[in-house]
């Protein structure tokens, strides 16, 4: 059963498209910003190329419970665009989500637009949106500082 549950987010970040793209394609970076507050992320596998796959899990730090998910990269344009799928391993959260990420350099930094479609119907879109809000807050804190090597 497919779901028309979707969220859309839009931000302006004071950073370069290159740094943002790297944040979406580097395993250590993903683990640091993608999980909402209170969750830990382990990236088990990542092959960033069209047709390549990724697999990760989020662990609830309070309870220790974790859920895993994975998918495929459908389309990649370095520093401009990513499109990938995700499906939960939990049979209670069926279906495949598709996430698209657009990056555009502007005079103020980089504009980022994200859409996620096909969210399992038992996950309220509002909760998903809140999760993304937290993730994007963490993403900004990762990519916006310009820290020179000592």
C-alpha cells in the first residue's frame, strides 16, 4: 500500500554546496547530523553512486531500541542534487520513501530544498517534519562553521 504522506523543507545555510553535499554522502558526517535529538546513528554500509546502496540504523539512546533502514541512490549530481530511497526493515513500517535534495549556491550561502515522499502511513508527517527540523539544525551546526586547521 503506497502512502501519499510527504514533507518538504527549505533552508538557507551559510556554507558551500560542496560542504553540504559531503554532509549527505560521508558516513561519519551522516551519523553526526541525520538522527533526531536523542538518537544515535550507525551507518553500516554506504556506496554513493547511482544504483549504490546504503544501510543504517537509529538507536533510541533512552531505551536502547533501534530500527534499521536502507535504500538505493537513484540520482546524484555532485554538489547539486541527490535522490535516494529508504525502506524500514520493520514490517510494521512498510513502503519505500524517496528523498530528493536540491542544493543551489546563492549570494547568501547555499539554498537547500528537501522533499521526502512515501512516508509510511503510521508515521505522522508532522513527526517526520519535526525530525527533519532537528536534523537540519544539526546539519547547520556541522557545515556552517569555518574552522581552519591549526
